[in-house]
C-alpha cells in the first residue's frame, strides 16, 4: 500500500464518517484544522487505526501538537505497517 492509498482511505473515513467535503481533505491540511472537536478528532484517529489494524504510539501522534497533517498521518501509518518496522518491533519484544 502506498502513501496515496493510505491517504485516500483516511480521506474516505473523513468524508463518510465525519461528513467532510472531499475538496477540504488535502494531505497538507493539519489535523487540528479539520473543524473536528477533540473527541471527534480522536474518533477519527481510532477509525484510521481500526481500518489499518494498527495502534499508533501516543508519542508519535498528538493531533493538536506540531501541526500534524493528514499526509504525515498517512506516512506514520505506512511506517507502522511496513514489514521492516514489524520485524524491528518483533526483535525488540
């Protein structure tokens, strides 16, 4: 799966579950600027995690800090899902 695929899936979640207009969903858009309250924002993150069957460590994801964008969220998801990351995590465990 590529970054674009991951972004498209996250965008679909925003459009379908959170009723955002598709033209407002861009990779450079900060999560804090999505016009979601803090609960809805966390629900979005949980929906992304559930869709990809991952958990994003809290230190990697504070959606209100540092202007984390949808594109960066997609990159984090891809990094967690990559085989190299999974192999590293298995060696540490």
